[in-house]
């Protein structure tokens, strides 16, 4: 049973982590009431409550010592750090948010509010449902195609399957989709880390597809030190 946090090396000046099923958070984490949309909140004071952040799926702050985070259980968490401007962001990118290009939106707000440059940013794509486990219907494929994603990089059709869970059918690679959004926004490829942990198959993390929507949530957080 793993209880330690999954931590990320984003360089000096920032701490970033994802909780496991039995982890204890090392600090208070400001979180919102996520709704799978693309609204971005700038956190300008500590102590904001989830109720005050109703309807937001991405959070940005330049406040040292204030951790911001997103709750996931298969959705993709994206953590961003601009060491030049000293700004961090946490993004909840479920498939709906990914279709809405929420990562691009967060980067745009970082630039508009704090003068951040995507070329200076570092990013982590945290534990989330992997391409082998994210089996979807034709309607989801159509949404990604209409949103301009390079389908040859993020989608495949695996036929009828062999009866095993998630075999066959359409599969979307949300890791590749969000990496593509980061890169088209200008984040250097060398600055993007992908954890490669599939929450559906790794039982140390919560998975709504495996356990049902009432399961717990993984907390993905980042703060300036």
C-alpha cells in the first residue's frame, strides 16, 4: 500500500505533487468546485473556499506559500510553473475540458494577468486515465475532431476487442491531447513531464471509471516556495 505523495521536480521555487489513496496532504490546498468547463480563477488571497470558487476548473496564483490544486479521479491534472514570472497554475482537464482547450485558456490568463511567457513554462501531466483505458464512443471522437485536435496523434480504433475491459472500440489519448495543447500554446516540449500513470489500472490512485463516480479524489497541487 503506497501512501507517499507522488512528487514532481519542476525546479527550484515550486513544490508540486499528487496525493495517493492514503496520502496525507502536507499543506492546505485551495480547491474549487469543478464543473468540467473552462473558467479560470486567479487566486489573489489565501483562504478562499470551494464555495467561493464555484464553477472554476483552473486556478492561477502568484502568492508564495499558497497551494492551489485540482481534484481528479481519471481526469487529467496539468500543473504549470513559470519560474521567470514566479506564477503557478493547476488545471482540471477532463475530456470535456480538454475539448474546450482549458490548458490553453489557463496559459492565456497567466500571460494576460502576470506577463507570463509560455516559452518559460514547465508543465506536468499527472496521473489520469491512460490511452489503453480511455475507451469512448463515436460522439466523443467527433467532439475532439471538431475541436481541431490532430486525430492521428490522439485517437485510434481497436476493432471489436477480445472481451477484456476497455479492449476494442475507440480510444482517446488524453495525455497526448494535453501535451499537444501545451505545445501549440508555446510550452517547450522539453519542459513537459508526463507521469504516465494510468489511474484506471493503478489502484493506489482513485478512478471513477473503475470504482464509480462516488469514489475519492486525487489532489494535484502546486505552490510557490
